[in-house]
């Protein structure tokens, strides 16, 4: 056991819980947590690593979106941190393995903004096919340019979806309803919806479709997924969209293919480097290009989506603190026990090695503690046990459990 791990967390009353929410998280999330009696601080912008280390001192729950990065160094300097909420779909901005190793549960909103991203993708495909951004710019400049040249319907066009998860599959259904032929590629074996056709390789998809849209996650292995070779394989005068992660695409290569005319238009919502707060300057290789739609990472930024995300992730944070529930956590085993009512609940996060459950129960038995309910889950190197017991543990019992060599974090909930 690493000496500086927070093996035991004192039992906290609701009024003792400190929450820090960054990056304009919807007020409904903050209000929900305040209603539980927690102390909630909100800040508008993202924080850099050093700023975050200073800000999380004494904080038990941290809420971020996509621009604040929770690194292993941040976690090393946050001994009181119990859980992190990513109020967005992705979690690549959080070191999930380091968080789990320190007993910090992570939660996100994998479904809440799906519809918003899909609607933006559909709107941008139509806008690019009709070259609407160029036409509106002409109109604002006082130029009347009424022409069908370069404008097309999307009906009958072939849409290629790279990544057939929650967003990609819903986009598939809506695009087909609009008359598009849908093809998709995913490294996992995903069931086709409607009449969508699966491509065996990414290259097959690129050589088949008229529109390519990316909907994959930001794991390190996906960095540089799309570069000069991939753009070259796309059909001449095809369209390209990236509404997923900025690290996926070589923007210099995209610019070169747009300038050459090989790519007829593009819509990009995410960038390798993004400003941390409102009003900061934005730089990109893609600025100033015709028929290129640039948006400031707003795929999920609708009032409906942000409200739902705020409520959903705040609810997950509270359930973890109050009940030990890790349902849908991307870095801990998924466990839930029914409400413990008159019982008392013990949360034990540990290194996943044989014999830990037996060791926990021996300690409880030796201290005269009766077990009313118990469940164990494992995920990679991490084990997680929820135990309902008939009485609150005495300090010496907590010490005995906390000093087990496998213990990472120990909490008594009531």
C-alpha cells in the first residue's frame, strides 16, 4: 500500500461536504447538491493544473466539463477528494486509472447530450451541402448571389459514421429517415440499426461515402486517427465533420485538402487546443476557409442537454457519497445495494488481490460486527466492497480495516 494514499475518510455530515463546480455547469446541478446540504462553490472558467491543485484543497466533490484536466499530479495533491463529476460525455480529461488507484470515483453523462450532438450534425450536413454559411456571409456583405451552383440535397447521399456508439447510432437512424444511405465503421461489433451497413475497415468506409462524420472517444489510441492519408482516401468533393475530439484530426492536412478542392466542406466543433474561458483568443489552421463551419465545442451545448447533464451527474455524485453507488462509473466496479435504512454502510476500495473480502469479514467478526448485506465487484486492479452492518464501527475497527495492506480507501456512510 502506498504510504500517502487516503486509506480512511472520516464520516462527514452533509454540511461538511465541499463541492467545487467549474466551467459553467448548469445551475440545476449546483442547486441539487445545495439541496442535499453540501457547500457548493461555482466558477465560470476552466483551471490549469497549478490553479486546480490550489482550488481543490479541502474539496470532496469536483465537477468539471471538457477543458479542465484532472491529472495524476492533481490527484496526488487532493487528499480529501472523493469523487469527480465530468458534466459531459467524455472522460479523457481525467486520469481514470490514477483516480481509481486513489479511491476517487468518476462519473459522467454518457447519454444526456446525445440528441443535441446529433441535431447539430444533421444541421451542419445540410448547411454544408447547401453551402449556407457562404450564402449568409455574402448576404451580410450586401451581395445577392442567388445560384444553385454547388448546392445539393442530402437525400440519397451516402453518410459514413466513424464510431457507432450512442451518438453515431442515433445519427444513423435520423439520417436514414431523411433519405440518406448510412454506412458505419466501429472497432467493436455493433448491431446495425435500420438499413445501415457496416464497413469492415475504415478505408472501405472512406472510399464509399459522400459525407464522413467522426463520433469516437478521445482515448490516447485514437489521437491522429484522421490525417493526410485518410483525407486522400475520401471521395472527391466529399464533406467531413468532427464533433467528437480535437486530437483525432490533423487540421493542417484537412486545410490542405479543402484548399485543393478535394474536400468540398467541413464542420469542426472540437480542436486540439481550445481556449479555457469565454473571450480567450481562438487560433486554428481552419480559420478563413470557404464552406468550413467552425463552432466552439457546442455539440452538447443546448439548454436541454446541459440541464439534464447537470441533474444527472449531480445525482450520481450524491448517490455515491450517500449510498456508495458506483452505477455507470467509468473507473470503478459498478455496484449498488438497496437503501440501507436502519443499517450502517461501509465502503471499501482496495487492490484486487485474492482474499480481501475474507480479510474484511474477519476484522468485522473479530470486533463483534454483524453483516446484514454485502456485495463485491472488481474492475482491473481495483476491488470494491459495500457492506451493510448492524452498528457504527468503533475507531479501532476502522483502524484495523484501514491498515489492511490492500486498502486504498475506507468510508463509513452513517
